[in-house]
């Protein structure tokens, strides 16, 4: 952990890590520092990433992590966003995003046209792309600070002039009497800009600029020092913190208020360098790390917490070094990274991934062996302990150490986010969640990787919405899939009952489907038959990765078949259904398989258009009827909240559009006056490439849940028979499909009577 002078770049990286003292940044510090062109909103509900279409720079802002079908993926320099429905483009030039607001509503950045001229833009879903009028000011802009709700922005032009934008009005902030100024931080309410400016003596001095007074105020220097930089602002801007040099040129951390002035946070024995990494929301607690060099010993780096006027050494001596990275809202919980001597039963990580915020492994001071990095959590009661120890003390089964770092902590201190040794992101949680108001109820804690969680959530949501699509397809093209076998003359009637019993084994789940359908048909006029059907469905599915579903529903489906000309018939039908789902989601919690349960309601609306060429080809007693069909299903799963398990989640509502084209041939062979043999061959294609994504909240963290890949093309075959019996016709058909949205194999059986 080398002691480097605090450059503007270093200041900006610190500012990103603390995110203006908003501890619920989820994975901002992980994503933002490691991938320069990927951003995550403060609630992690939006992913922002840049890319290109042809030679033009564009960006996408999406609740779905595009292309992530097996878990959590962060994109860096996505080469082609042409097929992303969330892509934002500008026909006149390139776009380079700079930041996304904490609530995910606003993206800001830089656009430039073919002449190379810079333009500032702000984009919202409601207003689209807006270019900000900078008046006579032009040059090279850095535009990467936005307040919580996207109403205020700040940045620097040509590396020397700080500016502020409020409701798209551009203002230069000026300077402290010298020739340059840099904006490094913005308060959550958007009223206060902090940074560094050259004063009239040529020294770089931290400043505070307030929107109400429109004045830039210098915050001064430490005693004997000639450099300071304001980096963090509390939510209301009343407290500012940053870095400064003391009389000996050493880096120090400071806290500033208008009434108390600039206060040196202090240093440890040996007066080593001090680095500030985060401040809580009201500015009462600050954390970072400081050099510690007792006499005749090498330099060590130790985490500190400053509160109530005192810098507290929170380092545990069993670790070789430590760094505090974040602090809870009330300042009582601190998280960060430590190095410790390699243990025989510990997972080793000989190299530390670049940009993860953890101290890089290095030989221990005594030269006794290698060290490994771990995440830590500190409170006054427990002292500094690893994330794994915190979980084990709470009774969570953690077989092996997994953490590389801890970079973020929730507002209440119960949830820690960091990076695993594998490079994945983990969420560790201890304590009951509040429940009510759309938040999960229950959950005593555990640890889950974001990949594992998103995989379980994506599979759960995919199967939940897929059950509706599959059941609807079975109804419209199974129980109601033979309109040419139920044509009626004028005034004739028919009634029938049908049962479909099937088994579905997909890539995520397997189980049984039962469908009961009852209908009535009437010959309305010459060549026109109307039908009304109603029925109920039941599905029981087991997820391969743990968990289960039970789905119950009912539907009503009107349908009309009309002769167009000759032997061509048009069938138009619709379906409306309601149902409920019982969901048991399985996931890996530490070393164990855990489960959370939930209940939700479903709603389905579907329509189909089908054209049949009745008996287009006849060969003796055999006849063949080709058909072409197009259907569209709109399925909805209501939002629901899970209970039980270590990580119950609150799932947002999900909507799915499914559009299908089908081409098939129905064949009949009249064996005798009583028995007719049936056959069907069909090819089907779904136009959508992925299921819909959604978002969830788990352990207080909002995460985008991606859609999953869809098998778009499949084949279906069926064989069966009709038997005249009991004054009606009994029918049976065994159907099978290749891997698809349709049920794998099902038996259609029914009985119909005409009168």
C-alpha cells in the first residue's frame, strides 16, 4: 500500500468509492473502479455501460444486465449495442456517459459531433436526450458527478474550470483567486459542490460552493500546510471531508464545517500517511487507513474510524495491515479489507485482482510467509473480525473462507458487500429484515454470491412466467388445437370435455401438467362455427438447482372458425386466464442449500390467428390439412415478497410477451366407419430471444435480474385416433416436442357429442 501524493485522479477515485457518503452503493466501488466504462446506480437497479454502433459511441441504461444468462456480468467496452433495446443514440455524433444518479433515473455525459466539438448531455427515460447549453464555454469536459435524483450535476472543463448544472442551466463556479478549479464531490441534495481550486497565492485549496449563495468558499489548510482538497460532502452539504498536506508535506485527512473550520483527523504513531475512504451520511463518522511506524519497525497500514473528535485505531494486531472502506449511516459499523498470514485451512489468493480496493498481498513484516486478503467488519463490541468470522459467530455455515474484500455496508450495518476470492461479488447479511411495505420478512442471515442469487432469481422468474406461456400454448394448440375436427352446420351444436396430461422437462425444471377443458360449439351460419371453452390448469415443477413450483389457474377462451373461400378456413381465438403460484426458491447460502417461499397471482391474455387448408391433399382414405398459425401471449406475474430462509427477497412484477409462428400438417386416415387415425407434424418458432428481466431486493440491496435465453425453434409430432362410441366421438392423441416452451410430452383425451 504505497504512500502516494493525492492527485486529482486519486481524489476522484476516493469520491467514487464513498459516493458522497451514501453507504448503500451496493456494488458501485467494485464496478466503478475496475471498469471505467460501466456504472451502477446507487440502488443497483440500473446498469449503465457504453459501447459502439458502427463508428459512433452510444450507451445503454437497463434494468437487465444484457446478455447475462447464467449470472451476474459486468460489461467493459461492450463492442456493439445495436441490438440492445435500451440503447441511447444520437444521430449527430458520439455519446460517452459519465455517471448515473443514485435513483437510476438520470444519465449524464459528453457528446461530440463530427467536428470534435464537446457537448454536455443529460438523459432521462421521460425526457430523452437533452444537450445542455454551455454558452460561450467550450473545451474538454469531465462530467461525472450527479446528485441523488438527477436534478443537479457538476464537473470540470479543460482541467481548470469547475462548473455546475441545475435544471440544465450551466454555471461556471469560478476560483479562489487563482487560475483553476476542480469539482470532486456533490452533496446528495445537489446544493453543494466541493473540490479544489488555486488561490491567489498559487496554492491548491479545498473549496465549498453553495447553490443558494452562489459563492465559492475556501476551507483553508492544515497548520503549516499549503495544499488541501475537499472530496466528500454530507447529504445536506453541511459537513465536508477530504485530504490535505501538513507542515511536513504528509498527507492527512480532514473534516470541515462552516462553524468549526478545518480539523485534522490526526495520525498514528510514526506520523505515516493518512487516507480517507468514506464518510457517513451526516458526516459524523469518517473512515480510511493510516500509516503506523513504531520505532525500529517497518511501516504498517491500519484502518481507522474518526468520530466525536477522536481518530480510533480499529486495527486488530493479528492482521498484518488493514484498510477501512465504508461506514454505516450511524457510524457504528465499519467494513474494509485486511491482510493476514496464510493459514493452512484458508483459501489462498496469491494475486489480488486489480481495482478491487483490497490491499495487495505481500510478505509479512517478519518474512514468515505469504499473506491473503479478507474482508472485515468492525463494531465497538466485536472489534475487527473477518466477514467469515462475523457470519460463523451468527451461526451461518461457512466451510471455507471466501472473501477478498469488503467494500460497502448497508445503512443499518446488517449487510456487507464485497468481492470474493473468485472475483464474484458477495452479499453477507446477519439479522432479521423488517418485513412489510414490500420488503422481505424473516431471514436470519447468511452469505450468497451475486451470481448465485441472480441465477436462482432469474431461474425462478423464468420458470414462473414460462409456466403461463407453456400452459397457454397447450390450451390453444392442444385441447383447442383441431378446429377442423369440430366444424358444424347451421344450427348444429356440440359439447365436449378434454383432458391433457403431460410432463415437461426443461433446462431449469421438470414436472407434470394437468389441464381440463370443457366447451360448447354452435353452427352460427353457413361456414361459420363459434365455440366457447373454459377450463382449469395445474402444474407441479421441481427446479434442478433446488426449489419447486405449484401453479393453479382457470381460463375462458372464445373462438370462431369461418370459411374464407373453397377449402380455406380462418380461425380466430382468444384466451383470458387468472391463477396463483406457490414458489419455493432454492439457493446456496454459505455451505448449505437454503429456501425461501412466496405466493403470487398471475394473469394471462392471449390471441391466435390460424388458417387451415382443409384436405388439401387426399390419397385414398388419407387426407392432409396444412395450417399456419400466429399467436401472442401476454403473461404477468404480480410482485411478491418471500419469507423464510437466510435471503428472502422482494420480487418486482414481471411482464412477458411471447409471439409464436407455427406451420404444421394434420393427417387423417379413415380406417373404417368407427375408427379414424390421426397424425400431426408441426414446426414452431418463437420470435423473442430472451425472457423478460425484472428487479428484486435482497438484504436491502436492489439488483437487476436478467432474462434468460429462449429456445426459439422446435418440432412437434403427434399420433392418435378417433373412435365413434356412445353416440359421440372419443379421441386420443399423444404429442411430443423437442426442447421448447411447449410441454415435452402430453396425452390429449376427450369426448365430443354433436346434437
